[in-house]
């Protein structure tokens, strides 16, 4: 590919789409050339802010524009597969917001299409580009935390209720992609409990348990119904522990704390040694994850490489959410997740 800017069309200008337009326009070597939404008022807001950007209500118009290299899809989840498939068939590289698709069959279809047509397909798992998340991955990978015993995470706030998906499909992709990235493995089992408090058919709170092949267990709490916003994850390792709070000015805190059983023979006497050492709050780089994410998409287009938020990782996330749904359908039963596809680390 030439050094000319990659020309983007962004489809879907609701809550999230305008953030994608802004970051594309800030990135050297990229240009938001066209925006598309069914709502003319959404187009007007963007084209007023960026007069060089052309607005259209027709997705077909986007697909038939030969000057567009890449299409970004930020529409509701049910539209991800049909729109991404159409864009790939039109010869465009595709960035599709999380989750990659509404089922693993749809995700597999998109992955197959992208491979056959030699195009980049990337799901928008933004947190993989977040500096605190990247820092914790390094702490885990370097062995500083020791064996990861368990991870517990809360992602709750008031709103935004979605009309077409449950809270597990809306917020779950964030934690599931982070866990997949940190641990480098897909869970072997999932079980879940949820409730539709406001709209009975759409679960707005979910408590999810995950078991990983390495022995790590995780608990993920998701809700659109909470008095205050929590984005808090605790990682407990055999050597150290970490608290990641995405709402804090000190998002990563490393605790040199733990418990050891000095002599297993004395277990009956409960002679554990507890260690409460230093708490370190490392300096975390400030960078907008979405900018880094679009940059990675552009690099993949230019080099043919695989982005960190790969389509295969997107598929693993969809499979995890499907296991959650299967557990809910079976009254909270523990559901096995079949052997994971190979995912680039
Ligand atoms: N990565 C993140 O952190 C993050 C955050 C929020 C949302 N998202 C994702 O972004 C996507 C959109 O979420 P949202 O909250 O912005 O939804 P939204 O409902 O606010 O916006 C969706 C927009 O798509 C438009 N649209 C629907 N069908 C269309 C079509 N056929 N052609 C053109 N436009 C169409 C709608 O008019 C609307 O403006 C979802 O996949 C969501 O999961 C990602």
C-alpha cells in the first residue's frame, strides 16, 4: 500500500462513533473521509465539526465509493455481521466495534471472508490499548505477581441500557478481552447468574464465574444499574497483588502482600505467615486507548500484520459470552468451553 493517508468511512454516529471519527482525524496517515448514519441530525453534527467529511445516510453509497480503504462499524451489535460482511465483500478493510459479532458462527464467517479476501478484520477491544491494562499484562507476564490465583472485577454504573443486547454482550467484551490478554488463555468453564431488573427480557445485571486451564479463577460483575461508577479489578497472585481502578488518578497499585504456609506439616495449626509490604503506585503513561487502537489497525493495513485486538481474540470473546448465555439458559449451570482456537499473543 502507498504512503497516502488511509481513507476511512465511519458508520454509526451514536454514542461511540464520534469518538472514532475524532481519533481517526487526529492520527497522521489516516483520514475520516465519509461518515454514515441513518439519522441526518447525527451526520449534521459531525459534518459541521469536520467540514471536509462527507455525510451520507446510505451504507450502499459507502461501499460503492472506490476512494474508501477502510470501514469502521459502530452500529448496534445485531448489525455488526451483515455490515462487516458487506464491507469486506466490497474490498474494504474492516474495524468493527466490540463484540465482533452476535454469535461465533457470524464471527467465523467474517474471519473466513477476511482471510479469503486478504483484508484486515479487527474488533474494537479498546482496553487492550489502555496503558494500565498493558502495564498489568507486563506485571503478570514477567512473573512479578507470581502464580495468578484469582481475578475479581466490577464494571458497574447507571446506564446506558441497550435495546438489542444484554449487559453481558455490552460490557462483558471489555473484561473478557482484558482477561484473555492478561492470562493468554481462554476459560475452560463459565457459569452465570443474571436478572433483567428494568426490562425483564434484557438482563441488566450479571455475576459471571470463569475458570481457566491454568487454575486461575475469575469473577466478573457487570451492571447498568448501580449508584456509582466502578471500574475496579483485583488481581491476586502468589507473590503480589494489584488493584486496577480505571476511574482513579492512580489506576494501578501493586501490593507486596500475601500469605504463605511456611511448613505444610503445620497446616492443622494454621500457622500461616501474612505479609503486608509496600504499596507501589507506578507512573502510568497517559494515552488515549482509542487512538492507539486505530493506529494498530492502520499498521495492520499497511504491513499485513495481525493487530493486538485480533479477529481471533474477538472470536474467543464471543465464545465466552455464548457460554455465559448457555449457563443462564441452564439455570446457572457450569458450562464447558471447548478447546480454544489458536490466538496470537
Ligand atoms: N469500544 C468501546 O469502548 C465502546 C464503547 C461504547 C460502545 N461501543 C460499541 O459501539 C457500537 C455502537 O454503540 P453505541 O452505544 O454508539 O450505539 P448507539 O445506539 O448510540 O449508536 C448506533 C448508531 O448506529 C446508527 N445506525 C444503525 N443502523 C445503521 C445503518 N444501517 N446505517 C447507518 N447507521 C446506522 C444509529 O442511527 C445510531 O446513531 C456497539 O457495538 C458498542 O458495543 C464500544
